[in-house]
C-alpha cells in the first residue's frame, strides 16, 4: 500500500467528518461525537493546521489525526502541551499500520514546530509502543476521572515534563456538546 500522509485541507473536511464518524461508530468507550469535536477544534485558537493530518490511499482519505494546544496548570504557573485527539482510521483499513504512520508523522511535525509534549487518553496497549507513558508518572493529572492506564503522555524533548506538575486544561471545545 502506498499511503500518503499530508496536512488536511478544507476540501478534506467532509471526508474527514465521515471517516471519524465511521471509525468511532462501534467503539465502546466513545460518545460517538468525535467528528463534531474536530469541527469545533478547527474553529478554535487551539487549532494548529500543520498538526491536522490525513492519510490517503489512491487519493481517498482513510485516516486522520489531530493535535491541538492544551495547558498544564498548577498554582504557580502554566505550561504548554498538545492533546492528541482523535486519531481515526476507516474500519476496513485497521491493522495496516495507518494509525502508526499518522502518529509518527504528527510527532515529527510537532517536534519541528518546537512542541515538547503530547497528552492523550487512549488504549493502554497501543500508545506505549510510540513512547507514551502513564500520565501520573509525570505528576500531571487530568481534570476528570480516567483509568490511570488510559491517561498518557510523551516527551517529544527529553525531560520536557520532568519538573512540570499540574492539571491539564483542555480548550472549551472539548467539553461543548
């Protein structure tokens, strides 16, 4: 398979909306509204166009990933980070490495843009292979309850989360219905 990973553009929006809806349709721990989240995030100040990527095969969009700006805040200061949400692949292309390609490319571009870390909520067996570690090991917590094995972070720059503590603050678009 010859998969191309590129920045999403406006002509991809409808395809990406449908792709995300299909990708999460049968996921048990989903609110099945991720496609609406992406629409809201695109219109927010947290959106980074270079970090909204699509995977294409024969010019058809088959995968998508989005990284957006978040903050980690404690009583003294705040730190910048990124949220990975969501990564989506059409069901018929699962287990072909497309999600991995998207994640690796997103990491690469995030580093080029000088971002230092990424936080996510995801499958405990999938994300560690990319270097993600449980969030609590960094002394960072989420603003809501999630099983600790599903809350993860990666340092894109060595030790970038070493002396950081606090609570993740997501853009309001994450909580709007």
